[in-house]
């Protein structure tokens, strides 16, 4: 059991306050801080603190795979199969989806074969793994995820009252299923620039009109049915003017996660995180197919190949209480499992079953971890690496309530 220091990633969409505040640093931070990585990803491994010195977790696992990872080493090729992050978005992230395991293996091989360099920005597949991901909100977390029920989308498009949208709305109304969604999404995302330049401003005008119009049957305090959707469309258009992704985003569920709620994204599920802070866990992969809303490489044909157009009705995962202190987030992923512990001040230490090999991340307060007579205090924004040989871990809050996430390999 050792303290683990995360690797801070600065991207333009990050926040200058959220991560700094959580870690107890000065606000605002000098750079936008987007992600804090806790894992053994070769691009940015976390540091293990032992005997006053820091060592990369990746190096430690490569040097002692059997001691550190136990049976996980043979099951996942000597690697830690997940990456744990704290993510803080101030601006929307790109519209994206991740491939299935088969698609990733095939795509990686194909790009190797055509000799696209591994570090090329044109590369879609940087490894041969799928990338299921789960995010758990730490504050209100806004996202677009999965295709909305097509009939609700027809209602939304009708509400905007844009004559130029009618042909598309009719198309979806005539085929309100995954086939209709595929046709409409494909049409919009590949719309010739000249047509997009005419259609998009009309849609934005429709959003503005919709938000302004007063419905006599609605109480003024009652939010309009599609207010969040219309506002998001305007925000995306401001951040990415003329981007076909703004239209495509109209087809997705507009979600607000309350703190503690989770969102699981299976292979092929189209999504874009909009705003908020969360704990994210994913299979240790970099395979992202983007459809827009980004200055990065966009590959629409490849995205269309992996997308799942089945409407997603319940993408939000409510935490399942395990006992009075802890919650689980069941997902089908074999690479990871995530639990959340809410520790109250001055309460007795609680047992943390089945951790190693894994990572315990503190997101509020200070937690004292104990194991075999050793005590390790961990402050918010830091974590602990728990090896396969570290058993009987206990945790208690120090000096106030604390929140702890426990990440381990799935069952
Ligand atoms: Zn993603």
C-alpha cells in the first residue's frame, strides 16, 4: 500500500478552479486543468511514493507484475487493465464513440498494416483494446449520451419550428427506429458545407425563438420541455461554429447527472461530455472515433462503422447501496469495477473488501487507510496503490466527512 500521485493533464476544455479546489490548491490555477490520471497508462503513469521517492506505477508493475497484480497479471497481459481519472470539464468535449473489442483489434491491425505511425494525429486505433467507460458525477455533470427515443426527437425538432428542418423531421417520423436514426445522423454529419451553412443558422434561430417564446399554458417558473437541449445546441454552435456535430447533437439524450449518479458508455455509444466534474474509469485504451466538436482528427466513415444507433433510454446508472457506507455501479466491463464510500467523521474504520490490485482515490476530506498495522493518510485529490498482496484494508475519515472511490478489476 503506497500513496499514488496523479498525473495532471492540461487541455483547453479543462477548468481553472474545479480540480485545484478539490486538491486544496490556489484558485484559479495557471492553466486549465482537465484530467488527473491515476493509472499505469504509458502516456502518463501516476507516481508511487515509497521511502520518500517517486516511481512510475507503470515501472513498478513491469518490474514486479506477479507481486503487484497477482492473477490479474496473467489475465490482462501483465498490465493494469483500467485507467482511473478525475475529469473537470469547463467546455464541451468532442462528439465521440469507442469501438468494440473486435472492431479495435481489426482497426489496430489495419492501421498497422497501412503504416499509420502510432503517434500520428491521424491514427484512430492506438491499441487493440475496446474502451468501455463509466463516469460518476462529483458535482452536477452535463452530458450528451446515446440516441434519444426518435419520437421524442421528432417532438423536439417540431418544437423548434424551422421549415428547413421539416424534411428531416418527416424522415425520422416515418421511420422512428435505429434505421431512421442511422439515416438522419449520416445525412447530417456528411451534409455538404454549403447546405450546412444555410441550415445551421436557421436551426440556431429556431432555438433562440423557442427559448424566448412564452407559452400561456406554461407557468413561468416551469422550465420549457426542451430548454436544456436548445441551450446546449446554441452553446455547441458558439464553441464550434459551422460544425455538423452541432446538428448531430440534437439526436442525443441531454443528461444532467446529480452528484453520485453514474453514466456507462458501452462500445458504439455516441457521447459528448459538456460540463462538470466526475470520477471516470475506463479500460486502459486510447481508441476514440470522433464525429466533430473538436479541432482533433475526425473520421466520420470509421465512426459510422462503429456506432450503435439503437435508442438508449436509460443511460444513467443509479448507485446501488451495498451497506450504509458504500455504493456500487454495476457495469458489464471485465476490466474494472468502481465503488464509492461515504465516510462520516469519528466513525469506526470500515472494511474495504476486494481491492488489490487496485486504486483508492479520495475525492473529499482526508481518509486514513490501514493495513497490517500501517497507516496511510490520503488527502482529497490523492490516491493509494493497493497491490495484490495488500489484504484486509480498512478506511476511516480524519477531521471531517470524506469520500473515497475504490477501483479494482471487474469480477
Ligand atoms: Zn468517451
